[in-house]
């Protein structure tokens, strides 16, 4: 009898760790229930939208402090500032190339399918299209100036990712220059990061409620009729995003990092489910930062690549804008020749950066870009309003996949990735801690030896 007691004791921690699985099972059930409610009681389902909006806002509330802590700790632990500059330069160069590839793929598929041919534009749809032109989209110069926050604190209160990125970079470089004197500040930021991630893990338990409200509202507002009339465009867009993610990104990841894209996406499966249920890639941004660090990518690479990618590496949005532009041109009976498509491709590449951070950026950026480049096409934006929310699912999933792959690639190019740890994590040998979202067992930044003024180094803590 006494011997049986130690055999049953180890089961307790396993049950505790598996509790989070029930959360994501509940999310799947909530999505199915939301679809059913949206189809059966569409009017009531639309009223449930605040549930989804509230959950996404709770996640967005955590983004700025998480980005700040991640970047400050990452840069503060790096000895040379040039390494941080190299990470940023490589990341931006990669974002530019992949944006062009995504835009080009969208144009090729749009020219092959011609899904907008034969549609008719009503006056109501014309007015709807013009209503989508967002005044929030800024020209390039104003966009650059908008990155500078009004005050140091306003970067956190206004919810602008790039403003938070700028403040965090300045703070990180300042702490780096302070040397040992900055170590107490870094320790304080570490404790704040633990607190923020613990709050995030608590917020995640509201995911089923948010998923139910978001999906029910989308299905209830669009309805089945809208899906039938625009099924060709939707199907073409989804297939294009699928091929881009698994063929283009998968091939690049295999060639550069030697990793299987399916293994990476399996590791990020919960984040993909969260995005699918909320139609927002921002809902998974904090978890992507935590999981990329756990995977073995260094803090500076994660802290710079992920937040910047969420504004500059929107592969799904690139595909969407080019396919939608050709769809609208065909629907209006004014198909664009290739000579007009190439300038439009380059213009939309810039327009998408000027609208970074705009709510509903996909549709708003498309309408704003067409207004500036070819105003006659803005009338046709109303043709896709009905299914934009359904297409935003694929946009968000593709954007997220692109940024996850980009983080691994930049880490590989800069040699800031622990390949042995990556393989162990993807094999399931080092599970992610869903309770704290942090690796409490790994050495903290404050445990790293810091150079003394006399050239000596502090010993690492045991």
C-alpha cells in the first residue's frame, strides 16, 4: 500500500498543466455555436458583436507593455548596438521583398480567375464603397512623423505599436549604454514582464466568450446570400493564401532554417485558432512574442521583428489588395491592362505602410489606395464589403504565419537562434508554459554577467 503512494503522486502536475487544453476545446465549441446562432438568428447574432470586440480590446490592452518589456530586455542584454541595427535592417529588407512577392501573386491569380466579370454595381453599393475610404490612412511623411509619440507615456496609452516600438528602442539603447548601472532597471522590467504575461494568461480564459460573439456577429451580418454571390473571389483568395503560406513561406523556411513549416504551425496551433475565432492577428501578437522566445529565438530578434512585422509585413493584406483591385475593375467593366497593374502594385505597397495600425486596415487601405491611385474604382469597394469579414480571416492568418516565419528567418540570418532548442521545442520535448507564458527556468537578463568599470565581470548566479 505504501509503495502505491509515490506512483500516483506525479499525476497531479500533469493534470494541472493540461487544464489549458479545455480552454481551446471551449473556443472550438464556441465558434461552432456562434456559426449556428448566426445562421438561425442573424438579427440577435449581430447584437453579440460587443463580446468579440471586448475580448480583442482586452488583448490589445496588453500589447504595448509586452512589446516594451520584450524590446528593453532584449536590447539591454546585448553588448553591441550594431547587432540590433543589423537585425532591424535585415528584417525590413525581408519584409519589403515578401510584400512584393505577395502582391505579385495576388495579381497573377486575379488575372487568371477574373472573378468580378459580369457583376452589376447598384447606387447603394457605390455609396458603401465611398464610405470605406478611411481618413486615418496617412501619406508617407505624416506616417513617419506619427511614429513619434506626443509624450513618453502617450506611446502606451494611445495603443500605437510603432510608437511603443520607438520608445522601447530608446529605453533599451539607454540601458545598454548605462552598463552595470542599468541592471536594477532591467530587473524591474523583468518583474513587470512576468506580471503582464500572468495577466494575459488570465485574460485568455475569456477567449470562448469572445470567439462566440465575434463569429456569431460575422455570420449574422453577412448571411448566406452574400457568400454565394462572391464565392469565387473568396475561394480564390483562400487558395492563394494557402499556397503562399505552405509553398512560398514553407520553401523559404526549409531552405534557410531547415525547418518544416507544418511543425512550426503545429507549435503555433492555439494562436491560429485564436486568430480564426476573432478575425484579428493582433489577438495573438503577445503570445507570438512569448512563443518565439521559448522556441529559441533571441529576445532582440523577437522584440524587433514581431512588432515591426505587424505593421510592415502584412502578406495576407498584400494578396487581398491586389486581388480585390482586379476584382473591382472587372466588376465595373474597366479591366486593367498589365501596364496599369504594375504601378498599382507599387502604389499599394506604399499605401499599406501608410495605413499601418488603422482599424480594419484591409478594407480601409484598399479604399484609400484606390482613391489616390484610381478614384473611379472606389465605387466598386462596396461589392466586397459583405464578405470582407470572412476574407479578413485568411488575411489575419496569413499575416500571422508570415511574421512567425520571418522571426525564425531573421534569427537564422543573424545567428541569434538556438537551433538545438528549436528542434527540441518543435518535437514537444520542451512544452510551452501556458500559465506564465514565460520560461521561468531559463537565465534572466539580470543573471548575465555585466562588465564592471575596471574590466572585471560579475559572476553569474548559481
